[in-house]
């Protein structure tokens, strides 16, 4: 099921239409990532305008992430079964409409609902877009180059979203919600002309709706339980029963996936050590980043009393570094392989968070904030492309949507869960509204995100071996054991 635009040789130049297709997919991914981070700087203004508490405020972020992460597996499978082009374009239209709705609502619950709908639509555009790339570009240097550009756009969206939010929040936080609508519509129009049609599997198609319901329900309940636990008590009957219900739903999800004819995820994929490391690393990376951003934007505005624009400009070096690296990451991965690049990226992330622990009541931009942002930008530039390349290498075309959905699920659900944990830690340590009280409540949260990043680094390091073992990554129905910089023609020989 390859695209008619499939690049036959690593030596051929890409056609204008091929570039156009990639740019449309990059635009959608940029918007998906932008929408997660762009709301960050606007949170204090939203809280003031709509009278929201810190606990409720985090649901504006988590609502999008949970909608995104909860249905990604279904979105990826739908792309494989219904056709990637159709799924991508329909979901992109829903994303544009939900963006318009989010800028017009006048209450917290309605805003959270609009964010959740946007997340649901992104749950279909992201895996469909990624699988279009992986079935259009040949595995190896061509695909690595395309994925490095694609994922760099995502990382740039995360970084630059804060800058755009700062500029727009000076006018009104509503503009941060409205901005994606016209961009999504333009991408939709271009996509109708440029994105190639893909083959659909013959015969009757089955959709794992029960799996989607139990998987999404378990994630929603888990995050809600973690957020509410500090208020009702970690050992309270309500908290314990909620955790039990999460375990039951997850068990049902696994049973459904084992028995259904068309599972959202073929559980055999998780027998691969490479896939497990990739998914856990993705959750740790994005989870720590979202928690860090949530705290830092509030620290800068509530403790340092910076404006939204000043806060946005503080994040600008990270965004610029990511944007400038787009052309370099693919060749670097080709040469050194994903495990080494991921290890360097996670090490940069740990250093960025650890350095930020030195913050105080007075700004320390040159000594603390700027170095942290540069390290954060380097980490984003290295980790995001490497995770996508490592997850999709050696996977059959018929399962590219599934694997893409799994990776994005790990990213978004990890973000939602770890943000809930960080919020719970902040709320538990909140003793007042003075700058010192706020700083004291943020510091434990910073320790938590540093620990999450460190766990990601340790997971990544398990992929490095003293001996260079080349193993075969078997696709479709067999376990995989490694990811390489460049595959062999007959088998996907990989370097772990």
C-alpha cells in the first residue's frame, strides 16, 4: 500500500508536488504541537478572565492532550483501514472548526470541551500524516530526511507556540485559540490538491470501538484520579477505587486487543525492546516538557511578574535552535544511529531542568534561563526526529498507521499523566499566593520533571551496547530488536 509519490531512489530529487505534500503534513503537525504549547503563556490570563483554579486550569492543557492521546490508536488504525488521505483531511477540517469554537466560548467547561474536540481531531491527523510520510518516502536516508523535517516542525511548534502566544495574549488570550483555524483551512485546501490517494485493504473493515472506549476511559480516569488525589487524599476510598477502576479498564483493553480481529494495537509489537524503549522514552520526554512549561510560564509571570511577551521571548532561543536544526538531523541520524542521538538529547534535557532548579525570586536570565532554554532546544531537535525514525523503521506499510498512533499515544498520554503528577505536587505544596510561596511550590515540581527526564535517559541508555550487534527487525507479525541508521535491501538490518 505505497503511495504513487513513493521515492524510488535515495539519489533522486524530490518533485515540487512531493515537497508540497510534505509541507502540508508538516503544517498540520506544526499546528498539533503549537496547540499544546501556545496555551501555556495564556493560562494566567484565562484563569483571571474565567475565574479558574490551578487544578481546573491544567485541564485546559490536559483536555487537549487526553483527546489527542486517547484516540490516537483508533486514529492510526482508521488511517490504515479507511485510507490515510481521507482520514487526514476530514480530521483537519474538524480541527479548524474546533479552533474557531475555542476562541468564542465564555466559560471554563466549554473551553475545555473545545480543547478536547481539537485533541480528538489531532488524534486522527497525526498518525495519518506520519503514515503518509512513511509510505511515501523510502526507508533509509530519504525517509530519515523527511521525518527529520516533519518532526522538527513539531518541535518548532512546541517551542514557537509560546512565542506566538505571548504576542497574541497581549491582545487577548482568545487569539491564541483562533489562530490555528485559518492555517488549518489553508492546509486543508492545499491537501485536497497535493496529498496522494492511498490504497485501502480489500474486504470488510473492522474498527475496534470497544478498545478505543476502554483505552480512552482508562487514561481519562487515571489523570483525573491523580489530579484529585491531593484534595481528597491519596489513601481515601475514592482515590483507591478510582485506581482500581483504571486497572480494570486497562485489563479489559488488553483482553479486547488480544481477541479482536482488527486491534488498535497488535500487542506483539510490544515484544520488541526497541519499541518499548521508544514508547517509554517518548512519554518521559513529552511528559517532562509539558510539566516544565506549565510551571515555568507561571513562574515567569506570577513570581518574576514578566509580561506574556517577555515570557514568550524567554523561550525564543529554544525555538530558534530547533528551527535551524531541521536540515541537519537526518544526516546525523544516518551516521550515528538513533540510540546515540537519543542519549545525547535526553542528557541535554536533564541538564536543562537541573540547571533551572537554581531559579530564585530575581531573574537570572544569562546564568540560568538562557542556558536552560538552549539545552532544551537542543534536546527537542535531537529527540523528536530520532523517536519517530526509531519507531517506524522496519515496519510494514500496512501497520505504519498503527505504530504511528502508538508513538503519538505514548507522547500525549505521557504528557497528560506527568502533567497531572506535576500539578498534584505543586498543589500539595501550595501555601499561599506570595512570590516566595509560589516559588516554594514550583521547586518540587521542577525536581519531579528532572526525575522524569532522568528516567528517560536511563531507559535510552539501555539501548546502547558495548558490542555492535546487528540484528534483524522483522515486520508485521514478528518482534523487532533494533533500529539502524540505514537498512539493508533484503532485511532491515539494524543497529541496537
